[in-house]
C-alpha cells in the first residue's frame, strides 16, 4: 500500500522547512481558514453537556435530518432517513461501498487523472482498478463513450468526481446524465464523489445525477464537511444511497469505527443549519486566489492552464517545459521553494501536468509562489 501523495509531498516540504528553507505550500487541499466559530461552539457545548459517549452507528437522527434538508435544497430531492449514513470523513465511504458491493477480482472504474485514494482503496479491497482517461481537450470530463468501452461483465462500480480533484473540472448535466444512463444500462452502481459541490467558481453550476433516481437504485453520493466548512481535521462525512446498500455500509462501519463522536456530529448540524456568512466569505476569498493564479500561471512562458470550474485546484499543463511532471515538481521544490503535486500522482494520464492547490495559502503567498516559479524556469 502507498499513502496519500499529498501527505508525502507535505513531508518532503516540511523536511526542507526544518533546514531553514521557506516553502510555499501548493500541494495540499486544506483551507487556510479557521472553522467558523459557531461550529466550534456547538461541539464544545455538546461536549460540556455530556455528548461524549457512543452514538447510533448510522449517525445522530438530528444530523441525518439536517442532511435530508440540505440535500433537498442542493440536489432537489429529500432522501429517506434510512438512506443517510454519517461517517468519520468521506474517504471511508468508498471503502465501505466497495466492501459492500464488490468482490475480490471484480472491477471498479475510476477517472484518470483522479483522486489517488480511489485506487488505493480498490487495491486494499482486492478489487481491480479500471481507469477511464480524462483529456484536457474535453475539459477533463469523463465521456460516456470511453466509459462504455471500459465496462465489462466484472464491472460493479463506477466512480465519478465532479467537481474534480485534481482538475477542478465540473461535468455538465448532459454529460452526467449520459454516464447515469450507461450505469443503468449495465446495472452498475454509480458512486458520486461530490465533496467539492459547495466550491463552485464563477457562474458555473453544480449538478448531481443522483437527482435521476433520488439515490433509490444505483446512485451513492459521497459528501462531507471538510472542504466547504474548513473542517478537514474534524473527520465528518456522509453518504446517501439505496437503503439496502446504506444498511450494509452502516453495519461495516459499526464494526470498523463503532460511531462518529456525537459532539462532532453536533458541529455538523451547526454547519448545515447555522449562519453561512463565514462560509460565503471563504468562497469569495478563494475566488480571488483562483483568479490570481490562473492569470499568473498563463503569463509564465511554457505553462498554461484551463480555468478550474470548481474545487480549489488548478491542473496546469507543463508539457512545453520539456520536463516530466515529477521532474517539474522536483525542480519547483528545490529551485523555487514551491511544493506542488505531479500529475502522475493521480494516474498515468496526469503526465505533463501538475496540480496546484490554493486552499492553504493567502494572496501574498500566491504572488510570491508565481514569481518564484517564473524565476526558476528562466534560470534553468
């Protein structure tokens, strides 16, 4: 097994920092902002009132009801409460889903480039990863034609990530509905990683194909609190899916982690039901950072990038530098003091690209990072 590429790169960067080198952290998707105060206060209040014991392994009823309401507002349908599972973060949901639906040797389709953890979890479950290429000329969207070619008699699950990590692409409604129809045709489950659904750039719109079947038949939604609410360290996620699948996942979760700490779940209720002004302010600041980075990267000779439509990642094309993704990343770390991730950390189709995350840095740091990158390339 391999760990997360982001954590590996962060360790490299911190090792250099320990030697006195200043590093600009473009490698990790951890918001620079503090968790909004009302969320922290809700958790603290719950702890003081004694919410420190076991809880329902499916999640507190009040949080599951809040998730129902949130999903109605954001996706146009209200799932039944027995379709909702609260989890310790979103990563575990893919693990629970594969254990519930996929036997060893059967196949799970993922996007390439795509979140590295997808493959690692599939490997852990002794299933087989099948990769569908995403291409810049198609705005890094998974095509129904490519998906159709990848499906075999052993396919059990298709993973779709929109908005995407690492590309920042948002798939259009028509594209997503086509993927849904392909999955339905072949009687395959569609796992929708929508953790970045609140982080939408400009005038782009988010759409979930789960609206087609209201998660009653083939769609399983992965979501959580880490990114939108600056709660990466809280480890709080949730899944919405068919009742029979959610029940299996819940039983597995009960065995693996017993329950999510109730005081953390009360923080989740406050996040969904409380004041959204801090969240909106974070989004507005991220927009400014995104615009600055896109303009700055496209001004550096031999680097180009599309405008990311969602999430807080830019997938920059570095092919004209003549370096591989890994070589470019190494040069930027050593010569520019900039930590970023090679596109190949997300699959072989990420070659020629690097992922730049702007969540953890401020405007001034972005300006410095861009200047350092341009200078390092000029001096090669």
